[in-house]
């Protein structure tokens, strides 16, 4: 699959990979990111998609790995009833999608891919990208110059991702001037603050700064890797999308509470509440799972419905319909970030299927039919096969208190990655089962 040059995203690997010669650890992060977005996330979303086509692009088009990826996905989806089971399509690349052959009218991508720009979408690609972007310190659309007309250094490596640090032409001058300008603005902002890149996903491109030392570390990271990478990728096709925008916001140090809201916007603009969950975070920012209390949903629905409707109305005015997630904080009325109008603050919008979507949709399975008041969705990385993991928790799988939403076993290492949902009578039982899984595996950033 070709690298995106228009629709740019910053995954967890983006913040962890420094320079063009990554270490073995950084290569592992890149590999894990590929597994996540080409196998695990499509499986997890397909699990709740219903009876519709879901397209998978192969992680590797070599025979063994391609077959292995298909087997893992099909095994996961086979646990659904026929009425709920999606039709899985495995293709070597996005360019191979045949709308007529596969009886597809419109595409609703999780992440935009440049190669799909000419296909019909439920929402236009530019609108989709804008709605998922972090709102706006504008860089005023400054496309970088063509490297062929810059200098000898740039012409010697036209395929390079970033503007070379030793560029002697206009591109290098433009890059250095803008890095200096951005770092100056960041230095002038009072602590503490949160910095986000325009399309940060799963904690990638998100930085929490609360001290002078943290500010110095951030400026070093920005100047040596992140800003050169982001600014270098501005071009005539994406300048209007402002892909290198950075967002500075106040840090809410001690929120009263935090929730992840999931809902669905219909084609007529109605916002339908699905669930409210709480995130499980690693290193304060990387999402590795969510929990839900089914007993609390009615109360939370009443509390968050007004802000849900405001979000839904705004998105619908931009032509969007489909699933949506919103991360919301409740702040103390005396907090400096509170404007007096509302104590509920939106800190992130996921205008797509969100990681916790399945928990709300599995209410019938856990709460209505089994009387389980709690559930948790966990991201796992474990040196066990799917069969060994199921055997280890045979009772939970047989009575329906544990469900695999996605699973991928790496052929070479024998390490498996997956999404697992656990149901329990109460929080104590859920925590005990989660702890048992954690003793067997290590969580991965997602």
C-alpha cells in the first residue's frame, strides 16, 4: 500500500520513531501498528458492523502470512450468528476494491487512504478528515515547494519523506523559520498545557506538559523529529486540510470525572445514545481499553444527552452520519478552564467507530441475558495461541463471560495480539479477571 501524501495521521508510532533509522524497538512499534490497523481494528469493528461487507487489506501479500491473516479474522467473526455476521472481503490493496462485483454502494473508511479518493463515500474524504481533526490553530496553508526546484541536496533524494536538515534552498529556510516560530509560541504558553497534532490517534501526537523540564523535552522532540516531519509533508494537495496544525489547550489537572460517550447519528440527523464508558490508559494518554457499568447507563444518558445532541447537530450540519465517539471531562466550576456556561468539556472527538463501541452494543449479551453489570474491553499481547488462551479461560468462554473481538497470531514469534471483552457481576470480579490476564500478558499501546 502506498504511503499517504494527502491525508496524514499521527499514530503512536509517530511519536516513538525518531529519524529515518529507527531502532529495533521502534521497528517493533511500527510492526505492532501495522498489525493493529490492518487486522485487529478491522476485526473489532467488523464484530459490531452487522450483516454488511467489511474490507480487509492484507498485512502481507505473501502466501503464508496472507492466509494466516484471513484465518484469524474468520475465526473471530465465526462466533457471531448468521444474522449478525459481516461479509469479509480480503484484498491485496485498496485499489482492488470492485464496487459492482462486491455489491457495494458507498464506502465508510476508518482511516482515509489516498488511493481511495475517487471512490464514492458516505461522507466526502475532505469532510471526514476535517471532522476527525483536532480543532484549529491555523498554519494559514503554507505548502512547501517542489524539491526538484529547491537545491542540489533536495534533488539528490526526491523520495525522502522530510526536508533534509542540510537543505540550502527555500524549503530549508521555510522549515527553519516555522520551527522557530512554533517553538516560540509554545514556550510562551503558560504551564500546564496539552499539545496535540492535527490527527493524533490512540495517544500518538499527544503531549502533556506540566513542568519546565517537560517543556524542554517537548521542544527537543518537536524540533528534531515531529515538526520537520509534519511541515515537510504539507503540499498543494493537502494544504487546505492544514495537516501540520498543532493545538495548544489548557490542561485540566483534576477533573471531577471523565467519560467516553458513543452514539450514532442517523441519515435524518437524529443522535441515538449507545453507551458511556471509562478509558483504561497507559502512561496517562495511550488508550489500551475501556470499562462499562451497565447499571449506570440510564443516569449517564440523562446527564450527557444535551452535549451529545450538540455534537450530533454540529456534525450533521457538515454532512456526517454514522457512529461517533466523544471524550468528555466534567470540571470543577472554579477551574480556570470552566467558562461558566457548562462544566462538561469535550477533549476529543472520534468521528468514526471508536474503540469502546462494542461495549454498548454487547449490553444484551452481558447485562440483559446474563445479568452481568460490568464489562471491560482489553487490548492484549500474549505469548499464547488463540486455542491456548481459550483453554486457559475455558469456563469464561463456555458461559459467555469472555469474548474475543479480534485476534492475530504472529507466525514468526508466536506472539498474539487481540481485543478481549470480559463481563462480570461487579467491579471486583472484573478487576480480578483482568489481573489474571495481565499476569499472562503485556498490554500494548493501541
